[in-house]
C-alpha cells in the first residue's frame, strides 16, 4: 500500500498555487486525510500534487458576527479549538477522531463531498458557500446547494482551488443541533441530521431546516418550517438511502426520521435558550 | 526479598523495550534488504491464460519477477496439508504461486522483488495477467448445492465429512432420545466470518550466506517453519534457522505455515544471493491471510421437564474457504467443545467442511469454540424459554457435578485423544457469575436485557514443549523455550516460574522464545497451550538444574543435598544461612576450566584446588555446566472453563445496542500471573464484542471481499468495548506439575452467545444469527412486530 | 524527483533525501531508522503510526515526508529522556496497558499529547482521546487505566 509516483509542487503563495494548478491540473493536497488513503490504495494516481499547506493566505480563519470564513489550509482542530461557530464545532467533534482532525481541513472535507460526512450538512443547512479561485479569473462563491454535485463530487473544476468556505452564524433566537448514528465512534454516519431552528418572538417556530446525510448522493436539505411535528415522515419520504454492508436502506430511511425529530427537538431547545 | 513469584502480578519484563520503540518486529529488521510484493488475483475463480511481465521490466529498481513456472519442482509443489485427518478425504492446499487456476481473490500469482516496496508495487501494477473468469462459489448454501465446483476433483465441494455420536447411559443414540423426549426443539443458527486481524500483518525476512539460511518470520511457530522451509528448499535442517522476533499479535492466523511467502522469500534470497523481506500490508492481509468462524448449524434437542437435555443432534456446515492447509481442526473443535460444562444424555454431531472461492479458513482465537458455545448456549436459552424457567436454572440442571471429575465426554478431541475433563466446579462458577452481575436482582424491561454464556475450553494440547535453563558464572539464569510469543508476556510468566523453582531474583532471569538457534524442539503457540506446556517444561528443567546445583553445593558445603535450599540466589543449609554458597559459584564449580578468562573462571581452573585429583573433573554421569533441559508432554488436554454475563440496552428508536455491563468468572487452574491472565481475558472479550456486534467479512456474489479495510471491517475502538469485571476460580489441573490450565483464548469464546442471550432478553424475540448490527436488529423488529 | 528535506526528530535535525511519495512513516522507519513508529494499516484507521508533529499527534502514514519539511517531530523513541521512561510509559507498564506492543507507540504519542492539553481528563475524555487508536490485544481497559495513572504521575511530578 504505497502511493504511486507523482510530481510534487509546494507553492508559497496563493498566486503561485493558482498558476501551478492552472498549469499542471494537479490534485490539491491539503490535510490529505482522505486523499492519501486513496493514493496508498492506488485508487487514485494523479500525476501532480499541489500541496497548499505552505500558502499563508489559505491558513486564515476570519470570524465576524455574521459568520466565519475558513481558509483551505485551516485544520479541523484549529476551528474546533477557536470555537468560532458552535454548530460547526459540534459537527467537527463528530468528524473521525481527534488525531485525524489535527491534520484534516474543513474545506478539504467539503471538497471531498462524501455523502455521509458531517461538514457538508452544516454548510448546506446554513446556506453557506465555498469560494473558488482560478488563475486569471475572478473568484466565485458557490452556494452549498450547487457545491455538492454528487457522491464524492463537488463543483470544483479542474485547475480551480477551493480557497475558503463561509459558514453563516446562527441568528438570534436560533439554535442548531447535529444528531447522527455511526457504527463505531468516529465512523462516517449511517445517517445524520443537522438542524437549524429559528423561533419567533412568541416562541413559535419561524423557520426549521434540516440537512440529512448518508441518505442520498448529497446532503438532503428539507425545510420543515410548516410542519415540524411531521418532520420524521417528511425526511423519510424525501430521502433515498442506499443499503450497504453497514445498514439497509430501510433502516437508514427509518433512522433519518428518528434523527430528524431528535435534531429538531434539540435545536429548538437551543433556540429557546438563546432567545431567553 | 522473596523469591516466591509464582502467582504474583509481576510487571512485564517485555515492556521497557516495547515502550521505548526498541521492540524488533519483522519489518524493523533488514533495513537494506530488497522488498518483495505480489500480484494477487482480482478474481475469486479464474483460469490463468497468460502472464505478461514485460511492461514491468522497465521499472526502476526492479530485481526479479517470478511466476509458478519459474519455481523449481520442490518449491512449486502444493503447500503441505499440515494436519491430515481420515475424515478429510478431499484436502486441498494452494501452490505457493498460483498454477493455472486461482480460487480466491488475493491468491498470489506473481512475486516481484525490487529495491524497495514502492518500486515492487509499481512493477506489480504493470504486470498483466490474462484471466478467464470462472463462476465462483460463494457462501455455504451455494457451496453445498455443488452446482459449481471450487476444485474440479472435489465433488459437491465437500472436503470433509465427519459424524461423531455418543450414546446415552441407556445405550440409545441422540436421534432416538430426541424422538422419545417429553419436549423437543429444532432451529437453525448462523455465525458469520471474522478474522484474527493482528495489528502487525505477516512478514518474512530471509538471508542466505552461501551455506546457511536465516529466516525471520512473524509466526506462531518458528521450529515448524524451520522444518517446512528446510523440506521445501531441500536444505539440511542444521543449515536453517528461524527466528520469530517481536510479533505484533497472532490470534491464530500466524500458526499456519508455511505460508507461500515463507517458502518463496527464502527461496528468492538463495536464488538471488540477496537479503529479501516481505512485509504484508493491510489490504493483502484481508484477502490472503486466513479467516474463521463462518458456520450454519441445524440443531435438534430433546429434553425433560427440568430442562435436562436427553438428546442433542447438531449438523454443521462449515465454510472452509478455498483450501484446507490446517486440516479440519476448526469444525472438530466446534463439534467436541460444543458440550461445554454439561452432561448431555446422548449427542450426535455431524459436520461437512465445504469449499468456497474465498480466503481459507484456519483457527482464529477460540478456534471453533465460539461457534460451538453459541450453539449450546442458544439451546439452553431456548429450552428455558420453552419451559418458562430461569436460564441459569436450566444450565444448572445440566451441569457436570464437581465430584464427577475426571469426566469423560466420550469423544475424541482435536489432539486425537479422549475428551476427558480434568477438573472444574461449574455450580460454584455459576453462583459467582450470578452474584457478580446481579442476576437475581436484575430488573428487566423492554430495551434492557441480561444474558449468560458458559464454556469449557480444552487447553494445553500436546504433543510437547521443552525448556532449557542455564545458570552462568555471573549468577544469571538463561531460559529458552521453542514456542513463540505474540504479546502473552511469556518472558515474564516463564521468568516467574524459573525464579520460583530456582530460588533466584527474577531480575537475574532472562527468557528467549521462538528462536531455533536457542531451542530447536517445539510445537508452537496456539490452543492456549504456552503456559501449560512450556511453563511446565521450564519448571521441570529448573528442577533438574536445582538438583544438580544442590549436588555440587553439597560437596562444597560438606552437607547433604536434602538439607539444602536456594533462596535469593544463595544455596544454603536449611536453618543455617551462614553455611552458604552463591549459585554463581556453583555454576563456576559445575564447569571445570583450563583457562581463566576472568576472576570467577579462575576459581574453576585446574590448579585452584576445587576438584579432587582422584576423580575425573567432570564426574561420571554429569555434564559440564549448570544447565538442564527437559520436556513436558501432557497425556491429554487440561480443561479451563468460564462463565460470562452481560447487561445490554437496545435503543427503541435507533436499534443501537449498548453493552452496559460485562462480567467474567474464569477458571484456568493456578494463575502464574493474575495481571497477565486478566489482560488476556480483557482482550479476548474485546475481540468477542467485535465478533458479536461489529466484525464480519462480507463477500459479494462475485467473491469480492467488499469490506476489506479498517474503514469497513469494524474492529472496536476503546469507545465500543465495555469495561470487563472479572473474578477467578482456581481448580488446579491434576494433570501437570504446576496445576495450570490455559487462558489465552478464553475471553473470546462465549461472547456472541452472551450478547445474543441479552439482546433476546431485551427484545423478546430469538437472536439466532451473529454478529448483529443495529440495522439487522431493526430489520428483525420490523419482521417480528 | 527527489527532495532534500530537514526534519527535527526528537530534537535532532535530520537531513534526508526522499521521493515526493515517501510516506512520513516510511521515512522515519526506513530512511531514519526509527522503527519504533509502526505501520498497521496505511489508511489512517489503526493509529499505530501516530507521531507528534509540532507537538500534535498525526498519522504518519497519511502524511508525506516532503510535506512536513522543516517540522519538529517526536516519535516513541523521543518520549523517554536520559534512559528514564516518561510518566505515560511508566503508567502503561504499571497498568499492563500493552501486550504485543505493536499499537503501543501510537497510543503513547496520542496520550502524551492528550495529557499535555488536558492534564486531568474525565473517563469520557480519555475514551474520546484514544478513540482513534486500535488495539487488538488489551481490550483497552488497562490502557484507559494507564491514561488516568499517567495523569496522576504527571501531577505528582509537576
């Protein structure tokens, strides 16, 4: 299990990174926690690897009241420790294990677009975006709804670099929750639900959105504002899980309903606490 | 300071090196060796039409490429069938490199040798093998239909078929007893495949100096690898030495030998005149090392109103994978150990070991016992359920009594000897485990259940092990035994035995295992036998040394040997500590010398006046040196036992299964080191939890192992394993001088049975198939409600 | 193409020439001869290869050596000082937290960093902290015990 040979590029600034990518059309190496296993198993054999770990512009995290922007070289653990976005941090704690999070990056997890991964759900439920850059072209922001194209497939084009991701902050009287079931602690979710609930001044639900993972090719966003009590049924109907070695489709469909209820309940509770 | 160390929780002597990165595992050796890698079959069943190595020849660093056709006749023969058995009428083993046909994904086809593993894998990727795919046989049901054959010359895919029958006291067979029993039950049980999965894979490193071959292998048996390699390479045995270095876990898979690589790597080293090393990677391990466990069992039981089993009739289908190099030990163990602590009226067991196009099946910790115990314990629970009795009451009604030992089960065990239990106390053990888990006060409610499982484990099988003990003139004690270590703490346990027997501080004792340069006669480490067989052999060797030391010291002290004892490394007259002589001096006296290489040696030279000029310097019947060698060859196995109980909770919504408490009562006779025994139990239970709730080998219809990675083969982490509460019962074995029984495998054996019992209790419907995942529990609920 | 890199390993600067694809685990083991770091799966799940990279535990099998040029690394060989076992190492011996020893270096590195960040972890924090390391021998019970014991030893020595 040794990776195939590749040519290695280690650009020192963003301009260099983009021009290298434009030139060699290589694969981007950030944390490598998903890419290197694939290389070691020789499931991928890129001719060029562009290592962005030495690009200072990408190692930046900017927290503002309305949201947090996380650069492509920022590790899971750094965001976790900074505690800048409570819902994101909660989701991060569900990503693999602490040692993996020391090296893995937030933007890498998004670009990897695993349909059972947690961070895409957070981006999706919040309506966040990913900023893409290309040499000689203006940067473009792609909303979560367009960013996740299919299983392991994102909107990042060849020669393009995902430079940062933006996670909007939760507003007033708004709470979030992340519920998932995994086989082992730290495994990818069999199913998971990220919920965001906003309450009105009167305490009634004003908005309720769910993003479900492990039950479709991309995070499935479901708006249950109108019928929060019926969330389980709605998500079960809206999702199309597959069966695999770990769980049947029927189980996943059932599970996502259970988790939707739990996540909604917990998000509502948090919204109430934040409104008080 | 006391020298009584037997039975004490002595800290391990292996640890300082293992904790500092100074252990020497296989891949830590041979830094300059060439690397080997293999092209392995991507097909479960295929005919090899052609192999084109051409595209690989330009790879930088490539040294050699070998296919089966390149092997000399003796090396190219099928690997040995290690344990023949009359019932194994169609035993089949693989060629070291596939010849014409491949029979499972992962079977080695081409061997590549290159400067390093990276280059070797580059070359493997470029070699083109043209396969004609054949229809694979996957799964027990497909195999027994026999429509497709794994081996053309094995009709019906049946490698072995064996019926064993023990009549009841009234002379009636099991089937007859069941027919006339007041109550009967019939059911089917399924157990899926798992595997040993040590964290260090296999590995071989060989060097040839033009005359002698040295092989390092991550093996559970260095002496037998040595004989197998010498035979395959047609080398005189004294020119081959095999060393098991530090081994990163075995759990059964490393007892198989010679693995193809254990023949091919030394052969290539000799052929090329270069050091060569092969280190198995994880993906290779999944598809080319052995699996175990997979069985289907059809059970019929007849019993009376008290739940006493009058007749038990079990038919087992055993999936043996593509080959049977280790014979049919696993289904034999299942069949014979199934009876557990019970006296069963009449018993009939029949198994068919069938071939499939999957990785071969050889023992994994427990070696067929977990399946047998699952069968027996599910039977006990079903009887209790049927009669509306407490599950422990039904078990107690069937126990062999404490006064019934030795108890003859009337069968032939895996060592070809009668299955006679040596000692035990099952009612007391049941009492202890019920108390430990709080059986009688358990509050049952939906989603919360309690389960129990009992087992008896034949341990310490023969034929023999040996020990060599040498006291050198510096007072150090050097112990060696031929069997190997994979983490069981042998260096510590054997040192405790030697220190106790010889009366020396343990700091002066060192132990070497698994090195044929130090000890050439041995069998290996498996079947919970090391402490029993090597432990006793070392004790016996120590007793020889002790007797000799006392003889020599008696001469020097002008005392009678029977008046002497050894304490803290000093031989002294009982009750007169001042009349003493250090063991180091005795060692000097035991070896008359001509040359004084140091001050101690000077005491033994010919003008030192220590020996009488009237007698030969080495007395008649004596040998120079203070050393001894002895062997222990048990007449038959000792039988350890245990009972586990667990409380589980099942989530009503998600069907997640949580083991809340896990209790173990264990009897392995006298404990050499309770800390080590507990560690063995913890580890065994953890593997059992893996087998019950997480691990399985999933083959698709094409014979592809679809979860061949640690991402998808779910070995439990710390977050998945419950804390284990333990208690010990000690019924010494009357069969060996130290009174010990084996403990290595025990922890894993009943776990699937216990967890199934508890889930069944929580859910209220039968659990007849293990392992079980939340998804499967959910599916069962859907069907049952 | 070969790359010349410098790694400060256990306090010593080591210069080594590696191809880009050389995994840090292989670089440590085979180029630098530090075989205490073990390789159990090469896909980042088992944790045997865990080393400290600038003080934080990472998988050396999921890191290219060239990618950490200039970094400071601590391997199991660097945990003890002056021939004296570190508190974490001593606790593992005392609590029988290892059997075959193959996974042990990864656990030791992980736990050393864990206790540095959190000197008195709760049971849950210990489980979470070691949850990315597989052990096939011990069943973890004594490893968990060893982590608590190491915390005690560290506190005594602080």
